[in-house]
C-alpha cells in the first residue's frame, strides 16, 4: 500500500516529461537510412553504348514531335573529343538519328538544333569498408545463375545529352551507369578536361 503514492508520483512525472520528449524528437533531424536496393547497368561493350545512343535518339524524336515547329530543322551534333567513347558515341548517335528519319547536318547551319553530350565520372573511395546486405548477396547469386553476374565497380559515369535551339533547351537527358575501373580513360582524358571539346570532369566521393 505504501508503494501507491510513489507510483502515482512516477506516473504524473512521466505524463509531464513525455510531451516534452516527443516534441524534442519531432524537431530533431530525420534518421539516416540507405536507399531501397535497386539495380544499375554497367557498361561493358560497345553494344551498350549503342543502346544509350538509341535512347537519346528516341528522346530527340519525341521532343521534336512535341515541337512541330522544329521537326524539319537540321540537327547538328557537336564534334567529339579524342576519347574512345566520345568518338564512337558520335557515330552511333548519328546512325540512330538518321535511321529514325531525322535530318542530321554534317556542318552547322544558321537554323540548326544543337545536340550536345558530355561525360562526367564519379570515383568512389574503394578503401572504405563495404559490407553487402543479404539482399545484395541474393541478387548477386541470382544474376550469376542467369549469366548476368558482374563485379562491383568504384567508377560511375553520368552521360548528359541535351538539344538546344536559340539558347533554349528542347531536350535534356542524363544517364547513370557503372563502368569497369580500368576503363575510365575510355570515357575521359587523363588530363580530365578538354577546353575545345565536350566538358568532362571527374568527381571523387569519399565515404565517411
């Protein structure tokens, strides 16, 4: 019986303090969580570059269908830099555009639509500890069984494509992919910047 007053006091104390704690929690920053697991393509063949070129051509065609005033104007693709990807992508993109019936000019004309593309690389810090989740391990097993297993990479690229007419964007597309670590020079120059061609740069990310 002597414990009853103490329990009452404790209960009143909890009721008094609890709202303040809940208010403080509601004002704190959200807890950090990992994004939901999903897949991302890894470029390992020229055929994969061709698939991206076809996607860009499809978006260009859709953009012109939405802008009937531009549909008959010539498309001029900015010349590539000296990287293997840039030179190959230039020809693959021209092939895909022409095969879809679009007008592609060899030289820039006064009323041309300007089609540009550039590559940005992102390098992750491989020295950081990396522990795969069970879900990630499960996906790796499934992919190895189906023959599509691929290794982890510390390099990602962002392929940005845009079409401009009179200083206005008509189309803009960004494609994110993994690449093999040893193949990054195929995408950007070791000097990492070409002042006369497409702007390319490397961004280094460090896990903390």
